């Protein structure tokens, strides 16, 4: 029987906090959970969720994953806890980690997440920051592997804002050796530090391409991926970003340039007729809801390894 590798006391703050072999192992465990071939119990273990931003998928998939493992969750947000009145992270982290066995945190700055990890006596998981969304990337590559069986010769084109979701796709993709093309408007390119880290990991750094041309980027792609144009916390930039991203909508025309068997991914939530058309989102090529489902199995696998 497949056994979870031990990631005890390991944080998962970035896609780079686990190795290529560990990613493959987590994806195998996730598939076993999905196929009902694996039953692991972490009775009485508690996952603490601390979410400074809204969430449907991440929150619920973590809650259900933990419950499937026989454990339980507590869910804090700024309105119902002392976080909103400004209790320092170092105090919240020290207290929460005395109650819980692992923490999953969604916040704005990556440095705040790191501060939690510094003061927490238990492992901390990134449930999304402005910089990264590594749990999302695990489910994304699980969905890609289900479709194409491995990552060799897979071309993933991301069309949208070069921020958190794109960053984790890049970093996890670099570890897996996936060809990644990012197409974003000028000024919305991924963070240079992320690009440089990824290029150091790739055996062939030409596998990562950043462009401002969606049509070029999508030629022959096997996976076409998008995310919202305005992320949480950028609500006041919506009008400007809606203008800047004109020409970056995934529609039928753009999809006709991709490989004929290409699939479409979106981390959700989606704004139909902005980053993706209704027609494309609901098309046969979409694996968007399989991808959302896989969040639960990928996180169940991650938690199993961290709690082992
Ligand atoms: N994709 C994702 O993280 O969705 P939520 O914001 O609903 O958690
Ligand atoms: N880039 C988006 C992802 C949501 C899952 C955001 O940060 O709001």
C-alpha cells in the first residue's frame, strides 16, 4: 500500500518547499484517495484555517479533506477573531499552533505568511497569498496528469495576470519540467524573482516563455489556463485592469489555435466574458470542475504527508 512520505514539521509556503519527487508522491497519494484505494486516519488531529480573504474552494476542500482523514478543522477570519482588531501575527501563531496540529493560512503578503511560520510551533500551509497559491498548483498538475498521464511534451499556456496562481504554476512546472508560456499585458508580467528561481531549476530554461502575445503563446498548447484579471485586494483597480486586459480573453477563436485536444483550466472563481467566455468555460474542453474537485484530494494527500 502506498504510504505518505513524511513531511512532518515541514511548511508549505511556496511550491518550491517540496521537491520534484515529493510532488509526484503527493499526486500519487491524491489519486489513490480519489480512486478510494487508500484510507488513512488522523483521528483527533486539527487543522486551523486562518483566512484573511474570502474563499469557497480552498476553505471547503481543506475542511472536507481533513474530515475524510478523521480529523477536524477550526476556521478563523478577521471578523470573528481578534485578528481583525490587530492582534499581532506572532501572538496568533503561537496560540493557534498550541491548539492545532497544522495551520493553513490565506493572507495578503507572503512576508506575513512567513511571520506566521516563524512563530508557529506547527507546520504552516500557504492557502493563497498575493505571491503564490501552491495548493492550487498541486491540484492543477494532478488534473493535467490525469489527462496526459505524464508531463513530458505538455505545453501549458497561462493567459492573464502574472501573479499568485501563475507564479505557483511556474515554480511547480519548473520542478516538473513542463513547458510554460505566460501571456500577459505589458506591466503584468510575473515577478522577476519567481522567473529567475524557475530558470535556475529548469534543465532547459527556454521551456519558460513570457510574452505579451496571447495568440503566439497559445499555438499548439495542450493546456490553456486563466485566472481573474483583478485578484482579491485589487477591487479598486478593476476598471483599469479590465481595459489593460482587452485581447486576453480565452474565447473560441483563441482556443482554435491551441492543440486540437487541448484542455482548459481556471482556478475559479471566474468572471465570464472577462478572462473567459461562457462558451469556452462550458465547452467539452473544460476540465475546470475536475480541477476544483482535485483541490480536495491534493490537499488530503498534502495533509497526510505533513501529519505523518
Ligand atoms: N481557487 C481558489 O483558491 O478558490 P477559492 O478562492 O474559492 O478558495
Ligand atoms: N488570483 C486570484 C486567485 C483566486 C483563487 C486572487 O488572488 O484573487
